[in-house]
């Protein structure tokens, strides 16, 4: 089983070293999730799904 999946597991080595470091860590994902949670906790209860999506979209645009 491991031998069958070895090429997929080593595919990350084809990327440049700077990209490999970003793929290896989950810091970027944790940062996005933390910022989103921080903003949504302030509001608490959203009146509709649309308002939640509007806030999260704004947070994601600000981060990028």
C-alpha cells in the first residue's frame, strides 16, 4: 500500500523549496481561521446566512 502511494507522497518535492515550506506548515490556514473566528465571535448571532457570508467575505478580502 505504501509503495503504491509513494509517488503521490513525494510529489511535493517537485516544488521549489520556498513553496515546500508553506505546504509543510498550516500556519496560513490557522491564521485565516483565527481571524474569522475573532470577527464572528464579536457579532455572536447572525440574523441571516447572507450577513454571515458578507462578514466572512470581508475578512477574507482584508487578509488577502
